[in-house]
C-alpha cells in the first residue's frame, strides 16, 4: 500500500519537474513474474524506472540503503522499507545466496523483480560487466527477462550529489523480453551463466547507447578511489612543501632585515675619520 501512496505523491511531482519519457512499456508483462534488469546510473533510477509502469517492481537494493545513520539514513531506510525494497548483502558467499533466494521468492509470488547486474552504480556513465547472479535468478525462476535502460539519470543525480538537477529529461526504455528457456536446467554451469549475463548486458548496451567496459564496476570504483586518495596525498604533500618554503622564505627575510639593522647600527657607531 505504501508503495502506491508514494508513487501517487511523487509521480506528479517528478512528471512536472523532469517530464520523464518512457519507451517500450508494452514489453513489460501485464501480469505474472518477470525479471527487470537495468543499468545503474544514479540513485534516481529507483524513481524514474518504475514510474511509467502500472505494476510494482520490487528491487534488490544494497544493504547500505537500510543501515544509514542520522536524518538521511532514517529517511532512506523508511523509504526503501516502505516501498517494499529488499536489502541485499553484496559481500558474496552465503550472503549472495540468500539474496538470490529472496529474489526467487518475489518471482514465485508472480511479481516483478528488479535487479542491477552491474552490482553498483556506474562510476563514469559507462556500462560495466554484469555479475552472473542475474543469470542464476533468470534460469532458476524460468521467467522472461526484460531489459530496462535508464538514460540521463546520471546527469540528474551524479554520484555524490544529494540535490537533483532540474532541466534534464530522463528516459527509460523497456526492451523486448529475453527468452533463455534453451538454458533451463543449466543454472550451475558457469559458462552458461556468463553467456546469459553477457547477452543481458548486450541488450542493455543496445537500449542505452552506453559504451561497454568488460570489467566490474566495483573494481573500477576502487581504482578511482585509490587514485583520488593518492591525488589528495600529493596535494597535501605539495601544500606542506609550500608552507615550509614560505616559512623558510620569511625566516630568510627576517634574518636579512636583522643583518641590515646590525650593519646600519655598526656603521652609526663607527668613529669618524
């Protein structure tokens, strides 16, 4: 119920402020389970993606959305819990298995399940390699897979920005459902899982027009964060060096002034010839 209340309130506001556009809504099943797979550009994907659909999408959302502190953390937790989103632990192993089982339960109910195969938001607007958990869910649940491509969402709320930008029109494109029935019963074959995942990512690339990078986004993010840390260290070192140089320059000036005063005094005290 809360989901529809939030949608009824936010929908008109988002429509007026950003005039979002949707294409291919007819490709989403009107009833029955389906796996909605999307690229992940921004926090706002959670709003603009499901907006044009008459059905609820239950997303597997990262656990951090439910564990934040302070006013922002409380608001995030209340929103994601209220609209029925499911927290997942992305640490791998048993945590990933639990997330998969939770997703299967949603599909078994006949609902729409949303998942971002990249596992995290794109750090630079490009499309990154998908994780094979999406293929396992698709094959075990034996449901159609509908690509859902977000466009311009990263311009509205880039990573790190808390206030959305106006004047940018987001677009969501729903592609034709992908049928992987030829792989049913093969969900434990890693080569099959990779092939299915890559086919899903290719469909998203075609829909979104993004450049594809055959690397995991999380690894690229880690590299960028490390580069940023190194840059900050260098800036800090440069700043300290500049302060030391400025301090030394002032010392030299003071020494020079004292020397001039001493010389002037010595000249004044000398007996006239």
